C-alpha cells in the first residue's frame, strides 16, 4: 500500500443534498486535487467521497481513531468494510511486519473519515452544515489535506510518525507558558460527582495534592469540577457566580487555592444555559432550546466574557466540556457516519460544521490566553493546537473499576502517540475512593505517571491511609518529574484493547487489570 494515496484518487463522488445518492458529478460542484489538498467549489454541498483502488494484504489489521473521545473502543481489527475510521487509518500486514496508512492534516474544514476494504480505501468528507447542505454559494473550500504514512519500523513507531505528519503545519506548542511543566493535579469529580461539596472541600483537595506533591518545584493544579454554580450539575450557565452559601466568592476560592500552594482550575459547559434561549441551536438535543448555537456571534461573545471572568477570578486552568454533545446531540459512538440528525442547520448556513466548530475552538483559545486549557468532549483532530490538554477517553470511575480499565487504559494505549504533538493527552482521573479497589487503581496511577501524560486524581478523604498515601506520593512525584525517561509503549496492543505489557524506558512492566479473585471490592 505504500505510496498509494499520494497519487490522485481513482474516483470522486459528490452529494449535494443529504437525501441524494452519491454521483460522479453534480451541476455546479467542482472537486480539485493538488498535492494531496482537496478543494471543493459549489453552490451547495453535503459530502464528497474520494476512492483509491489498492489491494489490502491478506490478514491485515486495521486501526483508526475516534470523532472525539474514545469509549474503550480503539483497537486493531481484521478487515471490516463498514467500519468508520475517523481522521486516519493504519493497516498492519502481519506477514511482512509492514504498517502503512493515510490520514488528513489536523484542523480540516470537513469531518473526515475512512473506510477500508479488500480492494481499496475511501475518504469521506462530510461537508454539511448541521443536518443539511452547506450553502457555499460558489465559495472554494479547502476541505482537507491528505497524507500517506510509510512504515516507520513498527506499528507503534508508524503511528507516532503519522501523528507527527498530520500536525506538521501546527505552530510549535507554547512553552513554558501557559503550560509550565507536567500537568498534575486534583479533581473532585470522581468522589463528589457534583454533589455535596463546598469551598471547604475544595480547599481540602488543594491541601491534599500539595501535601502529596511533597515540595516538588512544579506546582500541581486543584480543579473545581462540575457542580459549583447555581442549579446543580448539568443545569448550564450563566457562569457568572457560584452557588449561594456554597461558593459565594470564586475569586476568593481561587486565591485560597493559590495560598495553599496549588494552581486553581475551573470546569464549565460553554454551550448550555439553564433557561431556553433565542440563541439556541435548532439541532437535536435532550435539552431543547438550551444548547447554544456556536455559529451565532452573540454566543461567542458570551463565551469570551465567561473566560475573561474566570481569568479575573484568578483561575489558571479552565476545562471546557460537552461542546460536541451540545452541537450534535450525541456522543461520539452514536454519531457514526451521520454525525447528527438530518433536517436542521446552524444560524449561519454558509459554513461547514467543521468550520463552525473550529471557529468556536479558536475563540476559546484566544479568550483563554495565558490559561491552561483542557478540552473534554471536544473533537481531537479539530482541537489540535487549540487546547493544551485533551481528554482523549470517556470518563473513568470512582465507583466502578471496570469503567476505569475500559476507558482509561484503552485511550492511553492507542492515543499516547498524540501526546505533546497536538496536545497533552489526558486519559482521565485516577480515583482513590472506598468504592474501588486500590490495588487496581494503584496500577493505573503507576501507568499514567510513567507515561508523562496529564495526571489528575480524585482522592476521597475517606480512602486515604498510609498505603494509599505512599503510592500517591510516588506516582505524583514521578508525574511531576515528567514520567519515565525514554517513554512508554504498549507491547501487546495488537491483540489486547487494554494492554498488560508495557515497555517503560529500558524496562518492561506487567500490569494485571483483573480484580484478584476474592478481593474486597472496597479496596
């Protein structure tokens, strides 16, 4: 397959309206190809498909990415022609050991995915606006730039090289500000879950993480997650004040966290409001009239004002969440190839959904200048270069260990090559709670700490003891040092969705993610 996709596609298909069939041409639609860059000129357009003919090696294993977070579903699989592979794919030939593939540059103006079958590969460019055609009105859109990937020695090395290739046009990541050193901190979500916590509990978390960091010169963060604002969890903004009697002075809370020795962080959901709004999206949602339309200038004005307020309060980290769900009405696995329901469009129908989402991320990045920015439920290939840290997997759990294994270990294993190329990878929190077995959480802590990726911990005060504290100290200090020199590699990832064997620098570490028979589930 090497070199197959640097040549022009063997066939191009277009779709003007979502209900139309794909055809080789359509009136007023022109698709051009120049050195891998696909441009589309049209009055209206929904999709473009580019097809390359090439034989797939017998027994090949295929790997792809995910629209936003992964959900424990990243894996190498045998040929599956209907399988949607967002952004890029790799094909590994077990017979020759060769791994090749193709993808698109980060920050494209289309939602891009691949399908792979025995006779070739297809790149699908979703150019819709919401659930309808984009009204380009004769505009020429640079939809995507295609890259092919040559074998770099091993599948792991090839994936590293592929990510680097797709991100070559990004500016260098800003160092040392706003990210000064490794990202390590406390986050209260996985023992509080947005309920029954107040400023006193937040300051206790800050004290705990500073104590466990044990004087390390890199300051840890302490993040106030969902539940700090009036209305309760998932109720939405405005984000101009805290819950009365619980968080009366957010600026004072941030100052107190700093006085303890940590860096204050704050969670918010920028595209959801508590009451129905005239600025709401027309898209499908379980909270109709409350999910805001990011193509409206007034919505972006409000988001900029929120971020300026958080900066004025003194928060040094902001985590923005749920924007993919609030735009599309679904999480990644349910989006599939349709992305969203047919029949609705954004307030501005002249831009593709990808253009609108990109503009939204760029506004947040500009407004959060000088702040460490975490994207959660954000589209990784579009957020690349526009967030400092990306939650690459769905939630771990302080109540169910199996969820931590499925989500956390899987996303770290298959998305680790993205780390510090397009953002810092965050495989989500390591819980320390009475409801989950510490002997398993401790292994997850060791893995994250060795990886050098973002390490956040949800430490329930009720779960602390001499044993947990020692492991937490060791893991936090290793993470603050930047992890294991020489990096981390899962050595059984071709056949295991949650790898047990990892190469860490010059040593091999074996993890057992199964609950020991007869162990007390409370740890």
